[in-house]
C-alpha cells in the first residue's frame, strides 16, 4: 500500500482481491513494504481508485479511445481532488500512467510498449 497502488508488474484484479483480504483482517494500522505506516481506511480509497481506473479504461476502450487518449485524462477522473493534491509528482506522472497502461493491457490484451 503506497501513496497510490502500483499494478505495473502485477494484475489489478488480483491487487483488488489482496487489498480486500487485508481489509477484512482485524488490524487498524498497516506496516507497508514501501512507504510508511497507514491506516486500514486507506485500503478503501485504494480499492476505489483501482476499480474506478478499471471502469474508466474499459469505458474508454469500448468507445474506441486509444491508450494515448486515456493517458491524457486528468487524475481527478480517478481520484478525488484532495487526494490528487497530496500525491508527489512522481505518482501523477509515472505510477498512475503506468497503472493506466497496465490496466489497458489487461482489458484489451494489447501492450502499449511493443
């Protein structure tokens, strides 16, 4: 659980399932492998981000939009503005865009970087 979930080398549905499993545990604070301590409540935000991202990427690809068009969508499409403001620029410019590309690959079966 980082500032923004990263699915670049994994699978977004499996990550949602893992976060949901952790959410069901009887814990209040999580010690992350990457990042500081976080409260269990952050898991709901991360799950919502991933589900929203999957939904938007699917809607856009179903309507014929390219990955390049999807990558240009503002972060506020995926996260509430107050959370976007708190993110370090690297999450906005690298992690989020890699998430979009990876989820696009999952949904379409096409790789952006061929």
